[in-house]
């Protein structure tokens, strides 16, 4: 039993801190050198797109609403998925705990104690609930943005509208990332080894998505 607890207490915290550390590094790079990250490039393109929309004087109003509505649908889908997975996880954890005596005691499956089962469910559930919360907040900000963009054509609210737009997209991104981080924690139900392997695979996949491979100097200057 000591070896099983050792794997749970070492591999799971290391995997969790790996995921958190990667996103801290991503956030630092986004703030220091935004042109190196796809998040920063998207933010600069959004800012340029917003200014072009404001200069269009209402000619592209329907395009704006449709574009923001697509992002809003993604945020709603993320929030709904997180809630559904959280409810499913409660039933799965209960069944797994009842059948824990059938599992072979090996380092691969980790500890099967009641406190560890509660920790597995609690950590994954908290991540998914916060994912749903941030995605719901993003939906609210995007709804406000749609209203303010229409009002911008008659009143000077462009600064507030741009801030609301960025907050909506950032909250949607945070909700999406929390949902992604919760998946390795879900695999903890099947053993700590899967948590470590899935965390490494997730960080590698996110790195390929988050960091721009090549961006020419002229393209960076056009976005800035």
C-alpha cells in the first residue's frame, strides 16, 4: 500500500503543477511577447477587426453579431459539457468506489481508499464547475458586447466595448482550458500513471496550438 500511495502523492501533484506551470509560462509570454503566441496574435487581430468595424459605420453590423454569436455558442457548449461531465463523474465515482475491491492492487491503479476517491472526484469536479462558471461569464460579456457594438454606431462607447470583447474572449479561453485540465484529473480514477501520461500529452498538444511556429516581421508589424 505504501508504493500505491507514493505514486498517487508524487505523480498527480507533478502532473497538476506541470499543467499549471505551462499556463503560467504561456500567460507570461502572452504579456511579454504577444506575437509569439496564437492567443496574442488573435487578440491583435481582434483589436484590428474591431477598429475596422467601428470605421464601417454600421455596414458590417450583421457580420459582427454572427461572429460573436459563434463564439458565444462555443462558450455555452463548454459550460454545458462541464456541468454534464460533473454530474456523470459523481455517478462514475460512486460505481468505481463500490467496485474498488475488485481492482487488483497494483501501482498502476494507485490507492483505492475512500479519501483518495473523494479527492479524485472533488478535484475534477471543482475544475469543471469553474470551467462552467468562466464560460457562463464569457457568455454574459459577449451578450453585452453585441449590444454595445450596436450602440457604438450612435454613441461613443468604443473603448468600453473593446474591453468587454476582450474579457469575453479571455473568459471563454479560461473556461476551455479548465475543461481541458480536468480531463487528466478524470483519468485519475483509473490510476496515477494515466494522469502523468495524459498531462504530458496535453501540454505537448497545447504547446503546438499556443505558440506560433513562424510569423514574418511584416505580419507582426501589420498587427501591431
